[in-house]
C-alpha cells in the first residue's frame, strides 16, 4: 500500500532532521516491502513567511487533509516572534485537524546514559499523554491599555468537559495497554481553582470506567521532583497542554537529550491525518552545522509507521536506531562526535542488515 505523507521541514534543524527521517523511512519501506511512502514536501516556514506574509496558504488545512499522515520538523526562527511562528503553523494544524492527543514516549535507549545517577535503563519507561487542543494553549485572552503603565494582558486557560473526558479516556486506554497499568494524573488545582478543579473532577469520574488501572494524582511542581528522584515509580502520565509540554522536555533530558524525544499528534477518530514530530524546536544555535541529533526524528517516524498499522516495522526501526546508539555512533548532545548524516547512514546500514 502507498501512503501519502505531507512533510513540513519548517526551520533550522527541522530541515536536516526531516531529510534524515525521509531517508530512513525510504530505506525501511524498501527493506520491509509491505508499504511505500510518497513524500510531498511543503515549504511552509519562517523563510516563506517573510516573503509571502503567511506560513500556510488559506487552503493549507484542506491540502493536508488529503494525506495519510503529516511529518513535521520544527518551526521558529529568531527574526520572527515565536508566538507568530507557533500560531502560524504548528498550533493551527493541531487544532484544525482535531489532533487532541499528543503522545510522548520516553525511555532510555540502548547505549545512552541518563544524567541521573542511580537510573538503570529499565527504571525509566514512561508515556506522557499531553492534552493537545485546549487548556493553557487555547489562545484566548487579550491586551488592554497597551504601551502604557497600566497594561494588562490575560492568557485564559480553557478546560471543557468534552476535552477532559476524551484525553483521560485516551490516557486510561494507554495505561491499560501497558504492563504496569498505572496512570499518574498531573494537576495544579491547589492554586488554579476553576479549570484545574474541573480537570480533577472529570478525572475522578472517568477513573470509574477503568477499575483495572491504578491511579495517582500529583501537583505539577512536586511531579518534577518525583521524575528526578523516583523515575521508576511512574509509567503513564496525563497532563495539560502546558504542564506536559514542560514535563516532556524534562523527561527527554532525563532520558539522555532533547534530541532523542518523539511525539505523535493524534486524531484518535482517524478522520484527519495525524502528525509526527520530534519534540525539540529549530535549534538556531546548531542549525546548519550538520550536528543535529536525528534520533528524535527517527523515533517519531517509527511512531508514524506504527500509527499507519505496521507495528513490526516500527519496532524494527527502533531496534536499528538502538543498535546504532549502542555502537556509540552518536551526536554531540549524547556525548558522541558524529554528525547527522553519519548517524543516518549508520541507521540505514542497520536496516539493510534486517
Ligand atoms: P530547541 O529545542 O530548539 O533547543 C533547545 C536546546 O536543545 C538548544 O541548545 C539546541 O541546540 C538543543 N537541541 C534541540 N534539538 C536538538 C537536536 N536534535 N540535536 C542536538 N541538540 C538539540 O528549543 P528553543 O531553543 O527553546 O527554541 C528554538 C526555536 O524553536 C524557537 O523559535 C521555538 O519557538 C521553536 N520551537 C518549535 C517547536 C516546534 O516546532 N514544535 C518546539 C519547541 C520550540
Ligand atoms: Mg515543547
């Protein structure tokens, strides 16, 4: 079967790692042979924004809907304010294509050492489920008395019953599908007394549907401490858009580097294409140097293959990536000295051996 993939490399290292992911996916489909990818590259980026005045053309969403999946690099560049670039591309795609779940798996890959002492690889194996459609990133608010000494800006978090119910059900299903059947819910309802209280209340309701899943509840500040001191006590984690955004960068660092972490923006109804992207940004500090770690991009690619129905091929890809990290073919962020292309070639060679 041929899958049509919309590729949006975006800015900075998004361009390098998307190229690397396409190469590896092509090698995987050549070797495994049960599927083919037809990649279409979209040049939507901060560069084209400066030329045309927009990131996506007006019919951008309609264009994307024609694809089986979207593969995304990163967006953002120092000469465009970050709220313009994020709201110009990635956030509207997530919203308009109903990608209300963001799944962020974290574990310590073979050959990678956690910066935590006392953290053997098996003690950190998490899936963070991020609410991806509302909460603190709902985009509601405004500014009054701008440019005066009385300026007030509001940033309103929005929590809906429907939004909470669907993310919790997805999180419980994920927890149930994993051996430990354990779900930790993250909140801040001690200080935030409306939205977060609804969030807690709906969690308590949905929990009743999953008596086989063990649950606990953490305030987000205490959660950061627990992730560092007792990583083995966690398994599946569900958190709001902002909290999970922050916790997943911490999780990535604890598992070795932000450069290895993957994410899937899913529309679980499958009415719209889902989108796969490493969690890192465009990394202007290392862009164009050929040293970006492509592992997060490969992991995201593996999750795309899994979502499209090829579980075994996804596992093969991750095995090959881990053979490479175990052989110490690593970029600098992981303490190695290889470049993006060397790591990519090494993964392709591993795939050929399968
Ligand atoms: P960042 O993730 O781009 O970089 C943070 C640090 O991690 C930098 O030192 C960078 O060199 C390093 N790093 C990131 N990915 C790496 C990789 N694959 N290999 C090796 N090192 C890596 O976050 P930052 O600097 O806060 O944001 C830069 C730009 O990216 C901003 O414009 C921001 O808004 C945007 N951004 C976009 C995202 C997206 O498109 N989904 C997500 C996060 C940030
Ligand atoms: Mg982030």
